[in-house]
C-alpha cells in the first residue's frame, strides 16, 4: 500500500540542462546535449575531416582516370587494326561524334549566328585530309574532357558547397542576379512579407551607410539561398548560421563592441531573412521532420489517459485563475506554429512558461520551483498536442540566433520544452508509477484509469480522465444543487403566500370583533355660544375709542 501511494514525480537536475562540454550555456537534445557554440565547433571539425576525405577521394579518382586514359591511349597506338576495317570504324565513329557534337553545340551556334558578322559569308570547305585530322583532334579532346570531368566536377561541387554564402556572388554577379531574379524572388509576396520588408527598410534608414550595406548583404544572401534548395537541412542551417556569424562580427567592428546595438540589428536581420525564407527552410523536403511530427502527434494521442495525479502536477484547475492560466498556456504553445520568425516562436514558448509558473504560484501560494515547472509543462504539451511540434523545434534550433538559445529565459524555457518532448517520447509505466501491464493496457485502450477502484495508486475522488468531462460532471452537480435550492425557494414562496392570506384574514376578524365590542357613537355637532340668544340680536355696536381735543 505504501508503495502504491508513493509519488515518484518528474525531476531533472538543472545541471542536465547545461552543455555537456561544461561551458555554462544551455544544451539541446538536437545538438547531442551541446550548446550551439560547442556544436558548431564539433560540426566544423567533422566537416573539415569530411572535406579532406572528399579532396583525397577526388584526387584519387583523377589519378585513376589519368592512368586509365594513358593505358588506353598507349594500347590503341600499339594495336592498329587493318586499314579497311579501320577506315570503316573511323567513319562510323566520326559520324556518331559529329552528331553528338552538333547536338551539344546547336544552341550556342544558333545564338552566335545572330551576332557574328561572318554568318553572312559562306563556310569554307575543308579538304578531306584536314577533315580527318580535325576529327582525330576532336576525339582526343573529348576523351581528355571525359577524363577530367569527374574529378573537376567533384572538386567544383565541394568548393561550391563549403564556400561562405556572402563570398559566392561578386558585385557583377549581384547586378546580373538583380536583372534576372529567381522565380522564388519574383513570385508575389504575401502581405506579411511585404510588411516585414518595409519595416526592415525603415529600420535600416536609421543606420544610414551601414544600413545600405546590411540590406545589400541580406538580399544577396536570400538570392543565394534560392539556388540551394537541394541542400540538406543541416547544410541550410550552417549557411544561415555562418551568415549570422559574419554579419555579427562586422557589426561588432562597426559599433565598436556595443552588443546591445548588435543584438537589435541582428533581430531585425533575422526577422527579415527568415520571413522571406520560411517556406523553403521550414520542414524542408530533404529532412524527416514531417515523419517526426506524425510520430509525436500519435504518441501524444495515445497518452490521452494520463492525469494530473500521475505526473504529480501541482496545479488545481478548480481555481478560476489557475484554469485561465492553463488555457492561456495551451493557446500560446499552439500559436507557436503560426509564427514565421524563430524569435517569435520562442516568445510563444516563453509566454506559455510564464502562465505555467503563475498557475503553480496561485495553487501553492508560494513561488514555483523548477521541479514543479517541468511536470506541468509536460502536462500542458499532452493537453495541447501542438501541431508540427518537432518541425517547430527543429526550425528554432537550426535558424534562430544562437545567442538566444544559449542564455536567458528564452534559452531556459526552450531547453525545458525539449526535455519535455524527450520525456514524452520515452514515457513508460515506471515514470508514472504504474506497472508495465497497466501501462500497456492503458496505451492499447483496453482499460481506463477512471474505472479503477479505491485501491488505485492515486486518489479516486479526484481522478479525472479528461478535464472537459470533469468540468461537465462539476456543472451537473451545480445544476443539481441549484435545482434543489430552486425547489426550496418555491416552497418558501408558497408558504409565505399562505401565511400572508391567513394574516390578512386574522386582521380582518380582529377588526370586526373590536367594532362589535365598541360600537361607534356619533354625537351632535356643538352650536355657537350665542346661537340661542335670538332676542338680543340687535345689540348696540361696540364702543369705539374717541379722541377729545383738549
């Protein structure tokens, strides 16, 4: 019994949230527990090793092709076939090579004819002996081109992949790209994109000369990213992070080490760039983010039976303020998917976390701790089941300004969210203090925690499978109590009406009895004092004062 009533809870040491390298910054599960700085260093070292291996492979292939060409060329000179057979095969091969050459250079020749003055003159006839020499020369050039093609193309592709984004386009190339922009740039922009672009230009006007350079670099980077749709998600992230780093270093030199101004400019740069690139870099086709989204969504759906008591969440949703905070937290984490800028997505996570802390504080009447925050965040994620959760996490990880994820409250809350998702993916019966048999039955839908008896490992009276059902049950109880109170009020009103009628009858009876006991006597009206003095009605007038003249 004591084992069942014991609550294990979910506890994560704060040191586990930090980088495994011990640099003091927050780590991330997507970076194998490292912070963005240490991860980039590890990635750079691994990439340098890969570059060296690729260069070695390219040089090896080039040497092998040179040796193969030398051997084939040497053997062809030593073993000459008979003259008639050689001429027949040479004629057949020449026709094939001529047809292939004409097909390859058809467009170039057609364009040259419009602008070449020699196109008006007739072509010169070539003698047969010179024609054969020309064909032999073309054959050697084509073999040489095949020999060099594979190695040179591989080296050129490697150079294009690992060249910094801002180094790929010269001023002349930028002007040429400005004349013939890619379809992704020329397509009609959304209202939000237009507004962000206008705000970015207005902000850069306050910087004057540096603003023009920042705008030029940003536009050039966006145009260069339009030609890199086939890159993997990690390579796209590396291009964006390299641009952030280069831009930040130049701004630090310009503002003479003022990190506050640099952060303010970088926020606007990130907002402008990621709004323009959102459709091409969010959940790219070269990644498996969509599969991860579906797996996480199905996992959360399968865990719909998990209750507050199982996770030891210190939140009482019966309190109105706590219930409002929970609803706001769920709304914020769902709203994260509607944002385009990584910084705005982080703001939604931060707002959600603050509402969680407020719910815990109101419930416990004391400040919330980190041990209370993580279980509550897991509970919020299970209730919300946010859309495209893995894609949003990967998008923030790949394209957010790394300084935001390494320090500050944004980085702390984001790291906790990654831990919550990792916990949900690895959730088992032991984590919820359940046996493996019960956990499997709940996951398969064969049983539900709400059907357990009093011997269940959590309080039966407070068990709620779903908050909506609990609210309905609570409302039904309120309606039942209101009905009883209404019946009591009606009965009281009827009793009062009966009492008023009886009181009225009793008052009428009492008044009648008094009237019968004391009848009313009406006395005659009293007359005036001299009313009976009829004979003296002619009395002399009263004396008037007289004035005698003395």
